[in-house]
């Protein structure tokens, strides 16, 4: 992306080859990692004019994964590394914004201790909720003084449960090792097995200078697709959260805003983002999934990858790209080689009636099944021969086994660009997110949907394109996409014949 002239924060990559050694805790691999990180930080300091953990011009970094094949949300990320107490004062001095500085500190404490030390996210969520209740505001609107007190409360909590390295370089080394180790996590292992990626050798680690979507009203973090990965429409899909960092949106815990909100508040950034989506799609000749940050109105592109897509979208993308002369017929057929033609059929409910609730359609398709509120229960019900719909408070990639077992997924929070929604599309599972009318109590195995009580095992029907939900089991009418299938047949007819490899003798 940097070679294309796009606005990319400076970064360096520690290679995949170190992954196995770090996971095995081999001393030589640990030493190599330390040397790579020291050299890389020197490069970032030179490129940015900032110093790692400095009290005057602090450099903060993100530590991200990078496998040879995209595994959205399955590997760990640590943000705001280097946000020591000294760095907080440097951020205040540099920006004049104490709220922003203390928000970075509390985010670092959450991110580092959850990923590296394994602390439960609920510990921090409880303290955030208590602080917001005491202030009489939402968590998102806590002021700088409250965030300072929250960060100090976090430090007390961390001291009770874990040791936090004071040195920025020690923090960085531990964060990088944790990202490498996430390669062997249960969710990553299950995902590779489900997606037949077990031959992959590990992940790289990317260390990138932080840019800050939490710096003010003209800042935000988001995810954008160059075309709609659910239905294949040739329109960008953009979701973002203002005054937020990237993990807020991809985690699926918060329902984001869309393209219209970005265009309304920051029209120049919105126009530039749409232009960049076109540039990346042309460069990679495929539909792109792009993570971005806007800091004080300035757009930064963090990463791009080929978008996960439903089978229906995959067919439309391939046909459209051939018509637009972006790829040839042979390449289109290669991309469609593993698509099950039966899965391309569309469906509609017969006499569905009035939906009981609506959410955001994140992955097109219809599904009907018995309600389950826990991934393990979804797996158990599916193994007993039941069709299952997994209902969750938010989208979490830790639920990947439940996703695989379920016929469809519904969540109360999140957007269609959250990591788990991406996985649902890749698995061709109908998915609805951001359903405000849904409240899930997984511990008691009950939920309410628009005030209606749902118990485990109750039937529910969903439309993953419209976001509509219906109580009970609805009959479906299956329809074949004849026009698209005819276009696919025509594409196959255009494929050049294989060369005759028969040996010819004089």
C-alpha cells in the first residue's frame, strides 16, 4: 500500500519464520526477536521523529498478526504499546488533550493485560460501568478527569492480578510473543481446521506506529469493503465509530455508524476513502477489506486483504470483474472452483408475515432453527441433529465452533464489518448483527426479542439480507439464480482448451 502512494503509518514486520521458535520458547528465537524489535523501533523513531515511550514526543505502536492467509479476528492484536505513565504526560504536552492521553493509557492497560496476561475482559468492563454510573454518563462520554481515575483504578486492578513491565521495550517484546503464541489458540486452531489451512506455518508480527481514532470528534476508526461482501453489489460498504480505536469496531461489541455518517461529518475523508478503495481493488484485482483510522480529519490506511464473501457475492464479483476486464475467464473460474453451486440458490420465506424484530443484515441467506445462546450448546444441539440459530450479545471470534455448527447467527450488537461477521460470510452462514431488540442471558439460557421471551430450543427464522427475524419456523421457497448461472455457463464456454500435452513423434 505504501508503494501505491497511500497514507500508511510506518511499520516493520518480524517474519513468520520466528513463529515456531517463539511458541516453543527457544532461546535463539527470543534473542532474534529482541534484535528485530530493537532495530525496527529505531526505524520507526527515525520515520516519525518520535521516541518510544518518551516524556515529550512519545511513539506508541500497535502489534498485529500477519499470516499468509487471512484469519480475521483469530489472532491477537495489542494496541497503544509504549503508553507508559511518562508517555501519557508526553501525549498531554504534545496534544493539549488530557482526555485523549488518559484514554490511550486505559486502552493500553486493557489490551496488554487481556492479551498478554490473560485477564478477563469482564474485570475492566465492570470498572468502566461503575465509573460511568458514578459520573452519570455513558462510558463513551467520560471526561479526561474521569478517565484518569479509571486508568489509576485499572493500575490497581492490574497490580492485583499481574505484573506490568515498566519498560516500553519489555512491553513490546511481551506483546510480540503473545501475538506469535495466539497462532496456537483454540479459536485459531479450530478456524484453520474448518478452513483447511492446516498447512500454514505460522504468523508474522507487524509493528506499526499508532494513529489515533480516539483523538476527538474529527477522529474515528472503521472498516470498509470496496463492494458489498454479502450480496455482491458494486457499492462500497463503510462502517466506523467516531472517537474510537480499531478494536472497538472489529470486536463487534458496539454497533457502528455507516457511510452516510462519515460523509456528513468528514466529507473529504469519506471521498478520499472511496477513491482509495477503488485504487486498492484495481491493484489487487479483487474486492478488498480495508481497516482505516481518521485522526483529526486525516485518513490513514492500516491494512487491506481480500474480502471474505458469501458464495452469492463471490459469483457476482467474478462475473462483474470479467465484464469490467479486470480478470479473464480462467481466473474467474479459478476463484469459483470451490463454490458449491447448490449454495448459490436464493430463498424466500413463504407467507412469513410481520417480522418480530430487525437488525443489520451482515450475511445474506435464510435460516430457521432452534435458539441456542452458548456456542457449546449450539454444537451439542447440532450434533443431536437439530437445526440451530446461535444468538449472542455480540460477535466474538471465540465463538467460531458455534458458528460452524449453527445454521445462522444473530447478535444484539456489532456491525457487518466485525471480524465474526466476516467469518460468518466465509462460512456462508446467514447472519444478523446490531439487533437492539435482542437481549441475551446466556447464563440462564433465555433471551428476549422485542419483548418476547425465547428459551433454548424455541424456533426462530431469520433473513440475513434484510435483517428480519420471525418467531417460529417458516417455510422457505428455493429459487435458482438462473441469470447468474447462465452467465457462469457462458464463462465456462469461453475458457480456452487445455493444451494438448500428447507427445508428437515424426
